C-alpha cells in the first residue's frame, strides 16, 4: 500500500515538473506548441515507464519538434487575436446574444483541436499539418473524448483564473489529459 502511494506521488510530481518545463519553454509565446508537445511526449513515456530522466528528455524532444511547431504556434496566436477581434465586432452587432455563444463554442473546438494536434505530434505523427487534419477529424468523430479534453482545458483555465501562479504548472496536467484521451494509434 505504501509503495502505491509513493508511485502515485512520483507520477504527480512528474506531471507538475513537466508543466513547469512547458511553462519555461513557452516564455517566447510562439514556442508554446512545441513545448506542449515535449510535455506530452515526456508524460506519455513516464506513463508507460519508458525513457530516461524527465529533464533531459524534455529538452531533447523540445528541440526536435521546435522547427515545425513555431509555425503552428504562430497560427494559434493569430487565431486567438482573430477571436478577440471577432468578439469585439460581434458585441456591437444586432443578434450578439446568439453570436457570442457560437463564437465561444467555436473557440473551445479550436482549443481542443490545437491540444489534440500537439498530442498527435507527440505520440507519433511528426508532421504538423497532417496532425492538424487528423486532430480535426478525430475531434468531430469522437465527441466524448473531445468533451473530456474541453473540460480539462476549462479546468486549467479556471485554476489559472483563481490562482494565477498555477500557470507555471497547469500545462502538465493538461498534457497528461491530452495523452490520456488520445488513445493509442
């Protein structure tokens, strides 16, 4: 019984360390996607008891996926800016009470597809464009896992809203949720 407790605590600490590493690697905002991919890879390996020390494998994975991931990160940043502009434009339009919730649903779907894309790159599809298309298809085909991932992302946002310092570690549990809902291909 005591060994199970220590194993669970070790998994939890690995999850938080991965979140901290993702936050550190995401300081230049455009590297957030490759950092999240590296976090997903490390936690997937930890979950399967494969691989070396978390610290070194994270940075090796980050360097490996950074090239294509920066462009994906720029695309995600552009989508966030476009969403913010759309919210402001919709506020002044008639029928905004219908359009605003529709925009939020679209934004949540976009977050799920972006997180799923990072998980796909982490667990086997190294081409970002193909992973994005596959993520969009999987999100539409499996709404149950998409909903679980949306709830995990929502809880992450809620935790950071309640206690902003958690922004340093919340990416770890979100990466674990992405890997856990992704399944094996």
